[in-house]
C-alpha cells in the first residue's frame, strides 16, 4: 500500500496533526507496523499460571488465544478455527481441558492440536488431523513477557529490545517471576499514537497527585536505546512529607527493595507501555480498535515470592494509583480524548521541553522532557515514508 500524502515540517519537533485522524494513514500503519516487522507484547506467562489456563487478546483486529498446555508450555495461537476460521474462544480468560469450536465442533487440545472433528470419514481425500492445528504467529519471550510478530522479517527479540532489556527486567521485579493481581480494561477515544505520545513534561502539571511523589524534585532520566524509538525512564520517587491530600499515607508507601529507582517506565514501539511506580508493577497491553479508538488492558502484578502483607499492599496500591480512575493518572483519559478532538484542527503538534536542536535527534533526556518522544516519531516517519519538507 502506498503512503498517503502528508506534509511534514523540516523541524524534528513538529508532527502534522492529520496523522492522528486520517483513516488512510491508519490502513498503512496496520500493514507496516501492526502486521509488519515489529514485536508486540501481548501477555505475561503469569496470566495463565495453570495447565489449561487461557486468555484471549486482540492485536489491531487480529484475534489471539494464549494458552498454557497440559505440557506446561505457554503458546500463542490465532483465535481462529483451522476449519472455516470461526473465532474459537470468546471469554477474556478461563481454564479449559480442550478448545471446542462451536460451529462444526472441531476439537483442539490446549497445545493446539486438532484432536477431533465430526463426520471426518466424509472429508476430502487425504485429510489428516495433524495438518490442521491452530495456527500460531511467531513468538518470543523475555522473562515471561510474550511477544508476537506477524512478519517473518522481524529481527530477533534480543536485538529488537537492545539496551532496554535491563530496565524491562528490573521493572518486572528483577526476574519476571510475577503473579497476576488483576486487570483494568478501558477504551480511550483517541488514536493509538495519541495514547503513546505521553511524556515526562506533563506528569507533574496535569497530574496533581504526582506532586505527592516528589516527581518534579526527583532525579531521573529518559533514554532511547535503539533506532526503533523505544524509551526507557528511571527516576527516584519518594513520598513528599505532608502530602496534603491523603489521610492515610500508607497508600503511597514504598516498600520496594530499591528506593533510588522508585519509578521505571518503558515504552516499546508501537503501543506497549510498562510502569513500576512505587510497588505497582503494571504491564499495559494496548491495541488500536480503529484510527479513533485505542483499547488498553492494564495488567497488575505482584512478585511470586511476596508474602500476604506485600500482596495486600500491592493490590491496594495498584487499584488506587493507576489506570483510568487511578489517583495519579485519572486525568489521562480526558486528555487522550481532548487531544484527539484537537488533532482534527489543522497544523502541527509541537514538542518544546528538552528540544536542543531542530534537526538532530537526541538519545538522553531529563525526567520532565517531552523531547524523548521525538526519536519514536522519527522512526515512525521513516517506516511510513513520510518525507520532510525541504528546509
Ligand atoms: Fe470451526 Fe467449522 S469453523 S469447526
């Protein structure tokens, strides 16, 4: 599919607003980004801890089924029957001994093998069940975080993640041995790029509650680790004395092992974000539903070795701090929607905070900069073949 015609400024800190709202742009993004050579995190193995556990997911309209087989191996399947393509499972999660497609009752094992089909003797000559397993996308895993790609050309995951691996591992409690606490699921009325264009600049300005966590005064950095524009963020986070709002400050108590890095955030192109603020471990599996709507599943985790007290603390902190109604992030949903409305006006979105050059893209940024978003835009522009105007 050819790239749509878009006028793009010669300045690296300007992004034409029309890329957020044009349906023809979205169609090319599907082909080149979501179905193209990118890795997409879609689940953590701890979401399906027992044999037969499964969850369903959706990546840009493609239905997926993640299941732990009776052999204890976690696999990802297309959630599409190998007969006529019917969606096999509809529940968000559950436990099954096998998966039965309701249309003609073909039966699949939790390892994806076809183990039964009705009227088989009347099938085409040479029919063999072993030729009809549930199809699988290419997968890879990093400390239990499962990635898929729909392109055979995607580089190995290790190379794709680059130097982001250390931050990602530390964010997942240091070893990825997690225990699922629960989910919040939300649809934002915004383009997927509006959702991921979140920045460090806005945090203490939009979210008043971040002041309780000394965000502005903390020491922190943002860094870009690969040409793909993934962004890592590490920061001190501490509880301000006299937070002025909470009667019970234990809600924002930090019991973690490493208070010098109270906050870690990673953003993996195109839509995955993971955060660890205080003791909240949060993986955000996001997908575009259309060019106007983005769905995010906030999955919250504890560490597998947490005792009862720590589990309770994480559960309480997770359900109160983050997500669409979280103490420190509730304003995001409104801004995601309003920025999408605003992006229907002509002109460009302009980045300023931390921009040191109008032509050279940096790789290290301050905690409160928005310039860390620019490398991702450069990568996006490159994939989409959007040429800059001549200076
Ligand atoms: Fe699944 Fe026919 S489509 S059994």
